C-alpha cells in the first residue's frame, strides 16, 4: 500500500508503502564507495557468495534520457554482457538504491539499470508529498498509479537504446526486466505495449490490472472510486489476464517468472494465479511452456527488504529467496540465450 506519513498520522492509499514522512536515503556521489555495488561486495564476501564479477563492478548514478538511473556494471563489458532493467515499487524497496541494496545480482554478467519510476522517489511531482497526496486522492488511476507505470513504459525504449549504445551491447539479444509491485506492473505493461525486445522478466507481488489496484484502494480507504472515461481507458490498457494474447504474440516470447507472496494482503495469490493461467495457455499453445512459471514465496507479505516489516532471519531468508530465483531465471533465459 501507499503509506503516506504526514506527521504521525498514517494515511493508507493503495499500491505499496511510500514512507514520505521518513528520512530519505543519504545522497551519494558516483565515486562514493558505499554505493550499492560496494555494499554488496562487502556483504557477499562476508557470507561467502562473492563471485568474480562482484569485486570488479562499477556503480554510478546517471541521467538516461532525463530519467535517473543507478547503473551497476561489470568492470569489463564483453559481447556476452546483457542489460537488465529493474523497477522498484512505491514502498520498500521504494527507490533504485534500496532495490539495488536488497537484490544482489552482481555475479551476473549483466549491466543492471535500476530505473526511478515516475512520480515517486527522486521524481516526485512539484509540491512534494503534499502534491502526491492530493493527486492520489483526486485521481488514483491517471493521477498516480497508471500515470507512473505508463510513464515508465513510454520511457523504456529510449533508456534501452541509450544504454545499448553507451555500452556497445547487442540489442538483438533483448533485455531482462525486473519489477516489484508497481514496478512489476510497469514491466508487465511494457510487455503489453512496448516494442523493446524483452527476453526474460521477473515480477514480484505486482497488481495484474488497474481494476485490481483500484479494488485495493477502495478496501483501504473504505470509499468508492469514481470511474470516468480516462480511468476506464487505463483499465482497458492494463489487464494481463484479459490481454494475455498481447504478451504471447510478441516476436520474442518473454521468459516470465511470476513470484507472489502468500502473506501479501494487498493483492494476494488469486489474481496473479489467474493472470498466470491465462498466459500459460498461450505459452503452451506456442510450445514454450518452460518459459513461464509461477512460484509462491512463503511468508512474503507485500514488501521485502529493510522496512518491509519482516525482521532478522525471516527477512533475510525471504530476500535471499527472491534474489536467488531472480538470478537463476536470468541466468537460464537471458545470459545463456543464444
């Protein structure tokens, strides 16, 4: 959910948790050794999971097509290096840096591009939290949720084009795409609408339709959402179950892993499972059943990582499971793809 903290009064608004009353992460320069790749290197060394790629990585904050992107890249980029674009959620992990710190993928031979979603984190609208609160109340769909995910989809092609050119990557091999919650919705919408070649994707706890997220908003605020032509149009553009054909008909059929927490009270297993079932039928019809998978993460509530509500070994176990499943999926369907 979107948890806007104004003073000590929490206002819950649907989506995921954004703690706008909390302190923002400290700003870091590209040369700061405490940037995520270095944090991950220290952590990996401590738990014995450091690999040859993790120690030589370079991390920098860039503006790509006017969009803030945190880049983590191998010290040496080769013709086999792939691009993975990653979207955070509206709540923990709620910005590129937070996602980079909890999702440790440095051992992959991939450039990791953690993209700041529109409307949140460093891209909050003019007026800050007050304006964000206002637009969520007045128009949750086109003022906030769909505005953010459709904006991310519209930007994706230029971001991928620029990064492919900058790092001399093979665009024909396609990209990896990761998204959590609203970021997962952005990734799924990209699979519905974008021409970017997406070879593999991992989605975690994402609403699979505009309507599903509106229903969560209504339950939370105990009020009815007032649909209009614009919000109905948005709902018609984003409904994975009803539009499964659009994904299944892509020239490159994305290898899609859907991860859903069994303790996620916001979206639950049912809608994600129905979207998966609709997609699975199409993948089977194309003879590509192995390229789609649905897995339940036991104990995962909506958010993950620091600030998710889980603590100690429980948080560490959940975070590690998400990380390992994501890493293995990309290794299987992106890094080893011919």
